[in-house]
C-alpha cells in the first residue's frame, strides 16, 4: 500500500518507521526542515518539506496514487483539512485524522475524516481502567474504540452465578463470547450454567460497559 | 440580523463595529482576549474567548439562531472548519470564510462554501500596475472570470463598443469618462481617455491583449 503521513512529530515518526518496516510505501510531509532531514537520514522513505494543508505539497508527496492518508499533526484544524482535501479533491479511499482535543471528535466525524483517532481519549481510557477496577479487563478495542472485548472474573457475589445463560438479560449490543473455567473453554449456549470463578469473555459497545459490569459482577 | 464573527483582527473588528453600529446583534469570537481591544468603546455586542470551531462555544454564541456567520481569523484552516461547522452542523443560512491560499479557496468554493479571498485579486492588481501601461485586470478567485480596465487611446478611439466585444469572451459593461460613468450600448463610440470596464474570460486575456495591441 502507498501511504502518506502528514506531520512527523512523535506519532508521525513512529508510524512511518513501523509502516516502512512492513514494506509499505510511505511518504512523509513535515513543515519543520530539521525534522525532515533527520527522518530522511534514518528511514528510506520520501520526505517532503512543506505545509501538508497546501494541495501542491500533497501532490508532491504523490497523493494522486495514495491509498491512505494519515493526518497526525498537533493541530486539529490542519488534520481535518488534510483529510478533507485528500477525500474531496484527490479521492483518497481512506483518511485517518488524529484528534488532539477530544472536544473536536464530533466535528471530525461530521466533517468527513473517515477514521478519527482520539489519542488523548484512548490513553485516558486505558489509565482510567487501570485505576478503577481490577476484575474487569479491556482486552481489545475496535472501531475507533467504540467496541471492546472485555474479560470479567465472576466473583462469589455475582448475581448471575448458578443461572443459565438464557435467563440473563444482557445489555443491548453485548454478547458473551466464551467462558473460561479452569483449563476448559466453553462456548456459551442457552443452558450453560455460570459458576463463581468463571472468566467471562464478552464483546460490548463501550457505552454498555457499565451495565454489563453491573450485571456480571453486581453493583460496585 | 444576528451575526457571529470568528476572528477579531482588523477585518473582524471592523466588520463587527460596522454591523453593531447599524443595530445588528453581533457576537465576536477570538482566541486572544487582547484582540477584543480593537473593538473600541462603542461596540455593544458580545465577545467570547475561545476556538471558532468549538461546537460548545458556538452553541453558547447562539449559532442555532444566527442569521449569518463570518470566519475571518488569520488561519485558513480554522476559517474553513468553522464555516463548515456553521453551515453543516448549525445550518446557519449565510456563511462566509476568508481564505488566503488561492488553491484551497478554489477547492472549497467548488465544494459549496462561500469563500472570500483577496490574494489573487491583490497580486494581479499589483502585477498589472507594475507591468501593464494600459490595462489592469481584477481576477476573480475562480480563475475563470476577470474584470478588465482598458485605457482608450490611439488605435481604439472612434471604435464602436460592438467592435470591442468578443462573443463568449469579452463584454464591455461600463465606460468611465471624465464627465461620469455610462453603461454603453453596442453603438456607443469610444473617446480618447475613456476607461473601459469589461468582463472577460481569464483564458482569453492574452488573445485580447494581442488583438487590441495592449
């Protein structure tokens, strides 16, 4: 794939480094000349010194044949404009925009970045999970952090112990994926009975995490 | 009218004062508190400190009941994003953005935003004042349409306006004479020292220069 990365701060630099290792073709656009020189020395990729918000700079970077454009500068308005230019002017199939200020996430989705990535919110969420509850672990997030696979250890006090799966009223958009009981992995069916100490793996919308947790563990 | 202005620089503050003096309700947004000093003591509208595309702030500014919105900060991208928020999210009926970069101005006008950009206009005016002796052109930002000023002397004196017009390419819309402005008809005869104002297709400029020996 051919990717253009606009903005070579920490995020842009590591992204370029990782992706170029995966044999993708990368070009990087950066406004700061000394950063451009450092990257050109270290990585074998095309580095364009210029303002990525200007269409001609994007053209120099080869945007007409790009599959993906990732706008990861520190300025939200710049990232959004870059995504819009890529989409509307150059018909790039996929645009990823970094959201620096979580307040701007809505405007990103409304005004057309395909995939807004809100790093601040993601990190805050991870830290929040680490400090809040220990028996509830977020294993993985998908879809820009809207969907998650979580693991919950059923404590003795759980309200669903000794109940059949079919009798449990799960919150909307949540499913039980599997139950780990000792060495055994059980695919839950309607008549599966839950036991204390079971590890429940569930898929849920982020918004329904709390009701799911209340259901599985009881009110915290 | 209820008008929101983002950016309280020279243009923004001037516009805010004009509208406020005419009795309109004006809200001005700027990131820098000191910018509001430009509004002077007579300004009786509201000022809000913050980012012009912060949706919560726009809500607070009354964006859902505003009649018009102007984004005139010195950042093209801020103006473009603010204007899109005003238009697409708050559905404000009249939305304008100032954009310095001609390329972005062109692209976003094509996408349906009302863009006001002086860059091309000023650059071409300066160029013509320096280089051309008998005409100057005011290129409109779309790069299709321009307005020409042609000074009449020697070879053009005594010609009819219809001899100057070129169908599909150039039309004389006004003549400035010592005694005033006239809107010509095809039979109007050109006099020495007339200044012709003509609407022109930009791609025809060179051809027109050659044709009239300008």
